[in-house]
């Protein structure tokens, strides 16, 4: 083959390669423009396992389900939970005198609270300066009323300027709560029986004292 013929052959090959490159480029460009999300539609198979746990986690959050390794925190019963809290406090205190601890007394007190809160019949009557509340019950509820209402009165007396007194009735107790401030009068009437009984924060220290054997069950 002569030099000129060989030179023409090389030029022809170069032109052919260049033409193929030019013709191929628009095809890939068009494909990219028409399907910009191709990478997301057909992900790499190695990435697939990462997608499912995220989906599962989202469904768990959506339905409010706890993680698989979660432990329950609710005690299942309010009085049980209150006693459980006291036990933790006693066990954390190195000075606890276990020879005096009386959790049964605390349990009986919590039974009284349950009877008065859920089973007592309380009738409130507005009076001058406040409220007069007749609290009645029978059986175990009556016992709880006559323990708790007189015991609470002196603890609440003086709170927010209130005047509180209690008297026993044959079938319950009479609780009278008054105030000199008209705003407190409205406050008392709005609270009603159970709101007045729940006023203040003396219950929690009292429960601990009962459990420690420092106070009788219904002595404040």
C-alpha cells in the first residue's frame, strides 16, 4: 500500500469514529432529558435493603407503635404505682429504718382515697362567703369519709385565706369552706368538693410519712 493510500485510510477511520461519537451523544442526552429520575426509579440493588427499614420505621411512627425493644412504664393501677414510687424512694435512702416501714398502712390510706374520690356522694350548697358540702356514704366508703374529711380540714385551713372546718354526720361528714375575698369565694365554688380536697401538696409528704411509720394512717 502506498503512503498516500495508507494516509487516506487513517483519515477515513478517524472520520468514522468521530461520526459515531457525534451520533451517539444526542441519544444519551435525549434519554437523560426525558427521564431525569431514572436513577431513582431503578436504584442499585445494593441500596434496596436500606429502603425497607426506613419504610418500616415510618409505619411504626405513623401508627404510634413502640419500638420492638421497648419496655412498658405504666404500673397498671394508680395505687400500685403510688406505692411503687414510695418503695423506690425508701430503697434509695440509706437511712431508711425498715423496722418501722409500714406499706400496708399506706395501702389502706390509698383505699380510703379511692372510696372518697370515686364512691362518696358529695352535695355542695353555696353559702355566704363560700360553700357547704355534705359528704355521705355507707360501709367502707363511710369509714373513709369520716377519716379523711376531718383530717383534711386543718391542712387546707388558711390556704389562700380560706376558713375550713369539718364535722361528722351519722352517715358522713360536713365540710365548710369560706373566704373573705370575693375572688376566692368564686374559686372555692368552682373547685367543689374534690377540688378543695385535692388543694395543696400535703398528700405526697403524708404518704411517705405513713410508709416510713412516722405518722398514723389518717393523722396529718
